[in-house]
């Protein structure tokens, strides 16, 4: 597992290049037109409407290494990624901290969740237009692609979301890019919303205590 300086690369899919077509792109993002703003608001509403979510994931790193596993999300603020063997890695957020644990190496890296772009999607009230810099936007008949990053320069990393539009808006993948430009991509499937999740699974246990 990479160091937390690039922690977003641990659970980060570059499916297509994201560009601000026909728009001026600045260091603070792009200027959305009324239609694009409406679409991004719908994406915000989609995330705000998720209470719990679980599914499977396939992660592809910059060196094309693939890892898979199960993930669990409980808004606000909490998620867990359990990697399938032979990996013994866990990425977990308790709402305040995000920890990357390697049970083989008996190591843990930890950062405040607010220092990652994932906080933008896990807050109680998701409003990407208000709280994020929109760095890119694309839309087709069946796909929305939004690239974003936090307005706080210390909340490093860029996050690109890929959402299906039919029959309804639904997250299908994302990619992350850390401060060093390292990209990681994640595809998700077998999604189940509104499931009962044990709050204990989002507690960050000391590495030596994790089975």
C-alpha cells in the first residue's frame, strides 16, 4: 500500500479523458453553464440520498495491478474496503480519519478524512457546486463524468466520477489522482442500497488486533 501522501490512490478509473469542452478551464475549475450545473446538482442529490451502500470493487493501479474485494459505505463519513486474498489490506474511514492498514506488514497510514476529496461525497449535505472545484465535465446519453477537487489546497487529490444515467443516476466507477499525478481506478458492481450495516465495522482497530 502506498504512503498516505497518496492515500487517495489506494481506493481510486480513468475510463476516458475528462475535458471541459467549449469551456475555459482555470486553476479554480471550469465555469458550468445552467444545464451542466443542473446535472451536477442531480449528482449531489444522488449522493445525499445514499444512507448505506455495499458492493464489489475492482481496483486497477497505475502499474496495471488489479485487486478486488468488497466495500461498505454508511453516510455520513464512513466506509470500508476489504481486499480479497491474497491481499490483506483494509481501507477504512470512521467519519473522522481514513486509515490504510496492511495486515501482512502490520502497518497503518492514517489521515483526516477532510484532507481527502472523498469528504465531498460523504458529508451530510452533498453540494458539489458549492463545496468543490469542478475541473471537468462530460455528458452522453448514458454517462456523466465529473472531475472535481476540494477548494482547500490542503485537501489534495483529484477525484473523477463516472455515473450511469439509465435507468437512474448511479455511480459506476471513479479514478483518483494524487499530488504526484499517480492515478488509481476503481469499478464497482453488485450494488445494494439501504442495507443494514454494523457500525462496528467502521471502527479503526489497532492493526495488531485485526484478524
